[in-house]
């Protein structure tokens, strides 16, 4: 469970920053992007409509990073006809699958393939993961249309952070501790966990739908290819990654703290801390996808031997966290590329 405690904050508030305050210096949680853009305005007597009008362009710029050395570089994925873009994306996905399979999957399973009980357990886990992400998407859209995103952005950011963490961690550990046979309580807590993610991430819907769709597609492609490697690789080959990945999460977390303790004049250090948070985070949570896939298959073998209980809901939460962390970073990367055109 320690892995979930360390990974949870990244998915909660990575997209939420603070607007500059009048009298207090800006502060940011360690899991937010090092880009010095802020999302929340201090609660005041300003009408919500005015606050939203001022906050929207700030939010849309939250994923922008100015880098003059990269200006003018063409983005082949953003040029050409729709068919050309589709072919380019398909080539990227196919190439990634082939490359990952060749590099990381040289030693494949020795049992001639995945047994039916492992396949069924893995499919059930993926089904619950997709259902959970669907709940997050639908709930976030409904909350956004109801005006929740506006109120969230005008609230005190530390209250949002604290409340989001308490609700998310509470529902997550409640789900973990509930026996799988207690269906009503299990699924109620799991649904509450997903709605909590939707409530905090709903301001992402201020961004362009096309950008969010591309980020989601790339995230699915990345996680799908990595999960394929984990499912077809030699049994328990990547379970040793648990410790190194926790160390990687700690490094990414420290890089998020850098803007809080380093002066603004340390531009080079802050730039590297941002890259560690962004690209290092992609590598770490991609590794967690590989580790979690093999962990799910390991639990399936234990359950088949009667040494553990089947709990696909708990398994799906780990994959949901991986997806959210990768998705948020994909959104930021695509937003940066869009500004370079």
C-alpha cells in the first residue's frame, strides 16, 4: 500500500495551480508542474463570473513553457490531412509496441502462453479500470457543466488540496480494506474514489477537447503497449521494479518541491526540475504500469492456488493512478508543442 500513498497525490492535483496572490508569495504543491503558472484566485468579493473570465486564460497557459531554442520546430502530428495524422499516430503507436517488445520482452513466458485464469483476472481488471476512468470522465464533465470548476478555481487552493487528499485517500483505503464479498460497500467506496478524482481534475475541461482527446489516445497507446509487454514477458520478471520505482517517485516528488525552495534566479536548476517532473514522471509511471501488470498476474496465480483472494477492484485502482499521472503529463507535453507551432 505504500506505493499508493506515494503515487496518489500526483494524480490528484497535478493540473491545479494557484493564481498570484496580492500579499502572499505564490506556493505550490510538490506534485504540481514546475511551470510558474497559477490557477486559483484568492477568495474575495469579486463575482464568480469575473474570476472565471480572468482565470480561464491563465489556466489555458498553465501547460505552456517558453523555450526559444525550440521555436519554429514543425510538429508532424499537427500538420497534414486527417488521414495523414491518423497514419502518423498509428505509426507512432505501432513503432512503440514493436520497440518495447524487442527491448523489454526478449524472455517470454515459459508456459506457452497465458493460462485462462490469468487471462480472465487480467481482463476483469482492465474492465474495471476502463469503467473507473469512464466514471471519472462522465463525473468531471457533469461537474464542469454545473459550474463546479468555476467554484473550485475561486476557492482557497490549500483547502482544495487538503480536502481532495483526505477524500481521495479515505475512499481509496476504504476500498482496499473492504472485503470483495461486500459488494455494496466495496463499489460505493470505489465510485466515491473516482468521483473525488473527477472533482479535482474537472478544470482540465477548460482546455481544448482535441488536446485532451489526443492526450487520452497517447496515454492509452503507451499503457497498452507496456501492459502487453508485462503480460507476455517471463513470469515475475519485472516485479523487482517495485523498490526502484518508489525511489523514482520520491525523486519526482522532490523535483516538484524545487520551485518552493529555490530562488527564481536559479533558472537552469528549475528547468531541470521541471524536466524531471515531466519526463521522469512519464518514465516512472510507465514503469509502474509494467510492474502493476505483472503484479496482477502474480496475484491471479496466488488466487488460483488459494493463497490470496481475488480483488479486481483494488487492482484497477493502481492502473487508474498510472493512467491519470501519465495523462496529465501528456496534456502538458501536447500543450507545450501546440505553442511552438
